[in-house]
């Protein structure tokens, strides 16, 4: 997928900024990127219920250096990577990538493997043991195309799980409800 390639290719030169700072974002993108609630729920509302998750990949692999760094793990240590497309009205709206270290995986292995084509948000926002860390935002560029992105670490007790969401250009015309 083009967006996955763009995300992985831009790992070394991307600068993430903490969303709680006053960032130069339009009100539209601030609504989407800085919300702390479930993105899935917002997408369901925005799509008027025409929402689905398409599982692209669930496998053990190496994190990028940037992902390993923010998770505080060595980049040569395999992790569970889950990649999905979040779709509204039969269009891909968001590419999402979750990176789960082994120490965290031991606390949510079965739940993650049983998600299939359900959103990770259905797990993250329903378990009281899970809390969200700071949201960071950036923009990926591919020629003239700009892809706003955000990431945050969720903690299952004290164990981290990184979730990155890249918004496709079509989202520029999707109002958050």
C-alpha cells in the first residue's frame, strides 16, 4: 500500500510534536489529530455508521528505529505489528499501525489476535487498565500530497503499545461529529 511505504520511508526524517502544544493546525485537523477519545467512534459518527476495519497485516517483525526508540526497546527485537485501514463510506480514510512489544503482548495476546477486522480502539477504550500517553503529531509528504499523522503510546498497566494513525487526503473534507 502506498501510504504504508510512505510511512516507513519517512521514518528517519520525521519530527513529531506534542499535540498539547499550540501547533499550527487548522481547526479541522486539530479536531481530528488532537482528540483523546476513540478515533474509531469519531469515524463511525462521521461515516454515519458506514465504517469498517480492513486488516492488512498481523505479524511478528522488527519495529522501525523511531518506533523502537519511543517504546524504549532495541530495534533488533521483534514485536507484533498490526496494520489496518480504517474505512468510511467504502473509502480508506486512515492507515493505522500498532507496535506491541513482547512484555505488553503477554498482557493482551488473545485480545489482539481475536480482533480480526475490528478496531483496536474497541479494546483500548473499553479496558480500565489502559491509559493513553501524550499524542504527538506530524505530517508526511509525498510530492504535493500531505498526510497528517498522529501517534501515542497506550499503557496496559505499565506496558507500552504504540499506535500510529495516518490520515489520507480525503479526510480533509470529512467533518468530525
